[in-house]
C-alpha cells in the first residue's frame, strides 16, 4: 500500500437497540467482501436485534460493489422482519442510490439520529 491509499474501516455498535454500521473511506471491490463478512458477523453476534443503519458519513467514494454491501445488510434486516436505513450520503453516492432505485426500497436520512429513530418505529 502506498502513502496515498486510504484505509477503509467498518465499525459496528448497538445504539438504542439498533445495529449501526459506520464506514470510513472508500467502498469498492477491494474491500466489500470483507465488509459483508463483518456485517454478517455483527448480525450473528446481535441476534436479538432486528433493525440496522449504515452511516456513510465518512465514505468519500463508493462503486457498484458497495450497493451489494447495502443490499446484503438490507436482506439481513428483512430476514428478521426488521427495518433498515442509511444516512449521511454524499451527493455523488446519493445519486447512485437514486439511479439504482434503492431509495424506493430503503429509507435515506440526513442524520444518524433520525435514521435510528425510523428503524426503531
């Protein structure tokens, strides 16, 4: 890895009974497989939780493989009859969600608090 490459991280935490994933960095084909594994592991660890949010605040770039990560998390919630949403999408990433019509199957929020509240309802 050269000095200009950014390390991408995915962290999970439980917030008000909702599983929240926070991503920092670039979401692309180099790292989505590992992130899907981390999402799956977090859902296994917190089997009692049905709802989830992905916070994209720190994401500077996402390619189409990132959509697979979102859909994987969405499916995990639906398998538990839970709700799922995303928040803090940068304009370029929001445009990808609109083009792929993901905004029609999940909710998009401006901030984490409203996303968590919507999932808890």
